[in-house]
């Protein structure tokens, strides 16, 4: 079949369940000791250096990386399990998650040896936070419209321009930024962009908060004013960023964070509806659980294909499209179902606060990391339509 | 996990292509294609793949049967292949020999219950049994005086109230009252097991049909020109097809997961509820959404008898109901999740 779509029925191997038990025990201890509040709101936005250090000490950051850089040479599926359990516990992983998922792998592939030796072990220790400098005021989904310039100077590059919607920039140590080093080519408008490693403590950088509608702060504007970057901070080939990062993108799009970030909505829904809901409540829960289970199977399938060295870009885009749209609809469906429940005031209060948080976060899910529209374009290309 | 045997898959693919091509069947206007296709499936041992060789079957893995059903769905095969596989399996699990020829299974709805009285006669009606009147034999799961039983009944020993599904396939009410089974045994697999196995089988067929639906839609969008270009070049059509692809992918993943879980499981029992219910629910949802998109993309030509699209969409709509529709499985799954409690939800999902 021309458009056959492979989603192999990959199961997590048994050894990952041992690890899952360890992660659950660690998180339960942390919660019991007041290390973090599992109901502290949208976990992905919470930065907690001391928590990241503990996770690093457990060996759960950079799990798949080589030992010589502080990694642990474990499997991608083991990393998957750790990610899942952190999401379920509402753990504040912001201090290390971006570096673990994508910045570290980019450095591993493209950074010079001394930089790898310097930075990667600090990431795996939970000591080093990364952010991603992609979007600009006039360049969001259209990434290749980026205008922030990198001009060659003696021994390096001079950066001028600004990035926006940069999550975590206000506490991150480094950014991996996408800057324009040449004009687009006539036959390839994606040409001319280069990835750089940016030390956010360097002079020439101003970071300003951009608040969410809720008043919370995670987005930033990052302004570069004659920032000088050393020549060896170029990551990959100059002008050729568009060729890089395909498997990184597949990881970014297909992970469990694409449908588990506000999973407490479903758990609190089950609590509010009680042990024996009416058929409407039962059916509602059943559908949501079936959909979640299917998303998880798809996501694990992609993780398995990535672990086997494949680049399932089409499948990864589908996981993000289906996963984020499912998660976005979740608070609305849960709200409808819970409206009939006669639950204890305590359970109800928890549910209401979880729903409020998830409802406010929902619009962001289908925008960050590739909009629904961009993803469907990628899927259409995979189908041979463009 | 054991994969399906590639030889089985190759044989089935060739048979469906040669003798069950949807366009040829659609053009035929009669049943002339039916006997040769069934004969080829029987001769190659595919109809009794889930019956051990010692019991007269071909002793295939469950994965083999599920793979064949996916292909059958992809060709919109209108024969009681899934039913005969299931019937053979149900009988074999209880140590009964499978008869020659097509077998229908009952019941196929959660609410239908059959009983076997002390005097050896059956009571009860199984509604909407696919292909009942086309089969000489009916394998059924019933409640006996001493527990669940499996029995084989001759078709002419029951009363049949004929019906049709949307795709024109027999879907009959079978009235078992007073019928005396030819064979009876204590159930090695009971009624719940039959519903689980049947739901997984239909999920595989539907996932296969959705793959062809996607194929047909992508191809048509590339061929059909409007406003001076192929409609596949319009972004709105591209996004419709991307959604169809996503639904198809979800269906394939969910059905494969259920098939793999059954393949890996010693017994077909309640331990498979999450995987099988999720498959029937999610594939059923994909069938509804996917069929609507495919018709919209095809425009008026897709709403004709001449075009083969209906062979897939009508079956998808119909198959959703067999062995429990989405709503019934969702209610059962939801009840089970709720009874276990909120804090067991995630452990249940990760344990599956």
C-alpha cells in the first residue's frame, strides 16, 4: 500500500518496569518529604534546581548518552519510562528536561570535544539548564523567516536581533539559538540558518518576561545586542541548520509529554466520579482511557523505532497532532462529565483547581513545538501530497 | 512478541488480490467471485488458522489470523472469514473439532445470553449475528447448569430472522430456543472471551479497511482536478487527509496492540480488557471520522455504487457494531477503571 503507516506493536521491555518502580519510589519519597508539590500547577513550567540535581544523582538525566560525557548508556525506552513517571507525578523537571530531550543530543552530535566535556556532565548532574531560541516576532511556524543575524567577526560571530516566546530563558544557563548567517538561496529558502550555542550570562543579552494570560511567567523575550560568540560555538554546518535535527525533532514531537502534561485531569475526574459512576460517566472515562492508551501505544512505537535507528518523522508528527489535540480537549470533556458528580467537597476542590489550570494551559499545547497546522503539513508531505 | 508468519501473509495477500479484488467484486454484480475466493482461503488453511493441526486446522499463531484479518479488511472481503476463524478457535479452546465450511459465532452482542438447559436444549436469541444464514454451523458460548459451555449447532436446527447490515451482508437474529447442539463441552473460552476475541478481530479488519480508505482518498485527491489543479494541492484537502492518516494510524496502532496482547497472553480473559476495549473503541471512532473524511474528499463520485469507496465505508460503519460498539466497550472499561479507583488508573495503563 502506497500510504501504509507503520506503528509496530512495541512493548516496553520488562527491565523498564523495574526502573519504573525505582522512579515511582523516588518520586513518592520526594513528595512525602515535601520536595515538591504534585499539585503545584502546570509542572512543565516549574523550575527546581535542587530537584533536578537529585534526578541527576539518580542517573536519570542524559540516560542514553555515552558515559564519557556523564551519560549512562541506557536505552531510549528506559528514558521513556522515566519521562512518563515524572509527568504523572507532576514533577518540576524544567531545570533539565529540555537539555535532556534535545539540547544535549544536539551538542553530542555537533559540539567540539571540549564543549561536550564541559557542558554535558553538568547537564546530567542536573546543574545546567537549556532553552531553545527559535521563534522571533516575525518568525513562528515559519521558522525559516528568522532574521536574527550572526555576522562573522574576528574569531567568531556577532549576534543582533531577538527571540520571543523563549521558555525558561530567565533561569537557563544556555540557549541553542537559530540565527541567520546568509540570505536564503533562490532555490532553497531554508538555506542560510545556523545553530549556535549561546551562554546566556555573556554580555550583550537582555532577557525580559512575557506573561501568560494567567499572569504566570515562563515566556521571555531575549534581545541580542552585539553579542559576540566564539567560532567554536557553531553547532553543525554553517547555513545548513535545515538539514540537521530530524531525529531530534522526532523525539521532541513523539514523547509522552505530548499527552501527559495535564493528565491529572483524567485522574481527578475518576476520583470525582467515584467507584460506580452512571453509564454516562463510565462511558466518558472509558473513551478517554481508550484514547490515552492508544496514544501511548503510538508514542512507544515511535520510541522503539527511534531506538532502532529509524527516523519516523511522519509517525512522530501524528503523535504530536493527535496527542496535543486530545489533551487540549480533555479539560472540556472532563468538565462536562464531572458536572453531574456528587463528590466530596475536597475531591471537588482539587478537581476544580486542576481543571482551571488545564483549561488555561490547553491553548498552548497545540502551538508549542510545532503547531497543529504545521504538523498536518508535514503529514501531508509524508503522504506525498506536497 | 511473535510476528505473523510472512508466508501466511504472502499467501493471503495473493489470494485477496487475485480473487477478492474490490473493483472486480464491485463490477461483478453477482456472487460468482464468492466460491473461488472461499475455496482458495480454505485450501490454504487460512479459515482454520486458529485450530491446532491435531484438531484438523492449520495450527497458525493468533498473530497469523489477525494479520490475515487486517488484509481481509483492506480488501473489504465479504465472507465469514473472521467468523470461521473465531468459531474454530472457540471450539478448539474447548476441545471440540471444527466442522468443514463456514462457521458463524454467537452471541456477538454483550446483552445477548444463551442458556443450555439440563435436557440438552438451548434457549435464547442472539441478535445481529453476522453471516448466520450463510453458515451451516454455529459455534456458540452459553451458560450451562454447571457453568459456561461451548456448543456447535447446525444452522438448520435454529430459527433465523434474516437481516442485513449496511453493506448488504447477512446479519441475522438466531433463535436457539429448543435447538439441540451437535457438540457440547465445558467452555475453554467463555462468552466474555468470545467478545474479546471478536472485538479484536473486527478491530483488525477495520484498521485494514481504514488503510485502504486512506490509500483511495490520497490517490483520488491526486487525480481529481478542480479550479485548475489537483485537489491534493489545496491545503484544506491536505489537512483533511492528514487527519484521515492520523485516525488510520491510531486505528492501526490500537488494533495491532490488541492483537499483540492476545498473541502474548496465555488465556483470553479479563486481563486483556484494556487493550481490546481500547482497540474496539478507538478503531470504531477512527472508522466514523475516517469514513466521513474519505467521502468528503471523494465528492459525488464516492457516493455511487460504481465507485468502490462504499465497500469500505459501509463495512466500517457496520463492523463498529459487531462484538460490542464503542459505547458499550467504553462503559465496561470505564466501570472497571472507576471501580479500581483514581490512583490505580496509571498503574493499570502501564501494566497493560
